[in-house]
C-alpha cells in the first residue's frame, strides 16, 4: 500500500500525527500529496472557512484565538492555518502566530498549523487551498486562515474563504489609506480591534464612509445580476446585497467576540439562503482549475524545452532583437508543431 | 514543483524568562533557510510536544536557562515517544553543566549547545541530521 493511502486512512480516522504529516507533503508539493487529495476530495465540502486578514499589528492572532475559544464553547472543532511570510532571500521563515495562540494549547478539538508563504510559482494560494481541504476532510467544522500582515495575499484570501474578516485598529490612519484600494471590497465583516484605544470612533466612521462609497459604486452597475472584478476575482452579486457590518472588539479582553461570531454566522446564512455560496464555490473552483492548468502547461512546456533554447530567447530579448510577446508567440507555436 | 523545507520548533520550557537566546537562534535558523516556529516563553512539555506534532517539525530546539533541564528534558523525550515523534531530532541549548550533557545525550538528546556555541555549527548540525 502506498504511503499516501495509509496516511489518508489515518487522517480520516482522526490521527493528528498523520494529519500534520500530510499537510507537510501538501506544502512540499509532493506527488503523494496529490494522490492523497484525490482520495480525500470527496470528503471535503463540509467545513466552513473563515479568512482573517488585515495590517500587521491589528491583533489578528489574538482575535483568531478568541474566536476559536468562542466556537469551542459550542463544541465545534476548529483548525487554524496561520500564514507568515517567507524570506525572499533565504527562503527561511519565522512563524510566530502560534506564540500568541498559546491559550488554545492542549485542546484536542483545535489544530493549529503555521505556514510560510514560500512565494514561488503561485504555490502559496494553491498550498493553502489544499491544506484547508485536508483539514476539511479531517472533519473540522471550521477552518480559519490568518493571512500575512500585508500585501496581495490579502486579496487572495477571498479565493479561499467563505467569510472574509478584515481586522483594523484605531490610530492606523495610514492603513486605512492602504486598504481602501481593494481589500475593503473583499471584506464580508469588518472588525475594529483594540476598541479601548483612542480614535476608535474615527476609525469606525472612516470605514463606514468608505463602505458606503463602495456600495454606491456597486449599485450603479447593478441590474439584477452584476459581475464585479476585484483584482481578478469575480464576485457575483444579486439584488439583496450583504451589508458589511463594522464591529468593535477588544480581543485581549474577549470583548465583542460573540458579536463577531454572530456576524460570521449571519454571513454564512446569507450566502446559503441567497444561493451565492454555490455560485462563489463555482467561481472559486473555476479560478483554481485555470490556475492549475496554467501552472501545469507552463511547467510542461519548460520541461520539454531544452534550457539553451530559453537562454537564447532571453539573450535575444535582452539584446532588443526580439520582444517578449513575440518570443512567447514563437515558443507556443513551436510547441504545437511537436 | 515544490521544495522540502526543514521545519524547526524553538521552545522555552520552564519558568525562566530569558528568551533572548531563543530569539537569536530562531532568527539565525530563519536566515539559514529553515522554517522556524517560535512558541515563546513558559511552555509546558505537553504544549511543546503537541506543537511539534501539529507543525510536523524535523527538529525541536529547547532553550533552558533555569537549571531544570534534567527535569524538563526527560519529560519531553517521554512525551515525544508516546506521541510517535521518535524520529524528530531534539537539541538543547542554554546553561547546561558539563556533567549533564552526557546524561541528556543518553536519554535521546541529539546535541547540546551551550553559551558561545557557534551558530554556523548549529545550522550545519541540523542540516546533517535531518534526512531530507
């Protein structure tokens, strides 16, 4: 019996060691992982996924910890995937989110996994997605993904989570500027954490104002069904739009957590009652299929092509004898003749 | 298309509050290209082994400056065994008297690094003992 079969059985039987091992195989992109996922896939689709994103220092890890504690009081099994960045220079990473989630230690209904972005060939989003699938198949009721502090990944989270929680904090005015470009559009629930700090009213007001601007923009192009592009991710919107709540929490004291959990539930209910959930799933899976196809085709093409051919082309492009688009054209038509 | 990464858990069991060494090591290992999970101060042996299991690490690095290493380390080794983590390597750093080093190695610690240990040696050691 191949190792992956064995692992899959153990994961489905609730073996945490096997689960951790399989997640590593998925992260490493091994063939065993692909085999395992092809078996596990039919067991997925029952976990509810929550993405928690926001600027560094807003208290995402603390908030996740409190949310998990709350879900545990309802006897839900919860897995957390905490993503931190890899160094672009050494490939190493310091994964420190677990440090802040120590209150969850020793609870057999909780599984926490730290993940480095390993930023190569779109590997992050795909590995995250597959790791979430493994946790879903392992029977967790909720899978929560905490993203890295900033950057494009924050928009990526909309591809993988059912509900996206955006965390902000008072006194980070510049961050509001930073996030308004796209991240507000993917937020389903907004949380102003550290609400005991001065300036909380201003932050809440600013966020609400920006949301209203966003809504007006949406309504203009709004006739029955509208597709909105959000950095390449299409969201389908129908008549009764979700009103993004702006909540206040003090995660360190557990305040506002119940309201947050309720807002997530409301959003889940909204998604399923309007049929948006199914639509989102389709869009998401279609995106994934296309991304995988793209990765695979590029990989295959590069495998088939002698490396000196690629170097020749690069030399020609660098010497301004050939432009990159024409180089691609010649590569693609050459490969068709083979 | 992926790449195997060495994962290391850096933990401080026991009650002393001196985590500077652990942080320096965590950073050094990060710069050496490892994925380092840092769990911070005052971890119980149970917390450390459970974290190592969930994170599927190749190496556990303990930093102990309290003098409690002969109490904490055997407990961790025992828990690693019962959790099926026999293949995970165990390193101990901190203030460890000479006469205890061989005792720790006897119970299954792979290496002990005291004050003044060269960080390159630690990186080299990990690269050698972890079968990728």
